[in-house]
């Protein structure tokens, strides 16, 4: 005789509400937010200790998390071309 639930059955037919993170994920995110907040407070001091080349490399790497990426605009065949207006 089989024990427990058969395949496809659950004790909670509604399951966890959609979008609800599990407990471990929530705790991990809170811990990481705290660590990052502490590191951001010390960032200017840490940057000042780096060599200029290393400082620029780090800033360029961090820019990807602050500035949005820009997509390349490619004109499509048959698309009307508008002259560039510089407004001056």
C-alpha cells in the first residue's frame, strides 16, 4: 500500500500565492541589501585608494548597473528618412 500523496496531489491545492518568494530567498535578499548598503557608504573612500586606471575600470563596470543600455538604431529598408534637426 502506497503511503502519502499520489503524484500530482498536494495538501495545499492553491499552493503558494504567485510572486511570493520563499523564506530563504527573502532572507538572502535582505542580507545582501544590508551588505551592499554598507559597501556603498565606504565606496568613495575605497575608490580614493585605487590607482587611477583601476578606479576608471571599476567605475565603467559599475555604470552598467546605474545607466540604461542604449540599443543601436538601424534604419529599415523603405523607412522614410528624416533630416536631423539640431534646433539651433
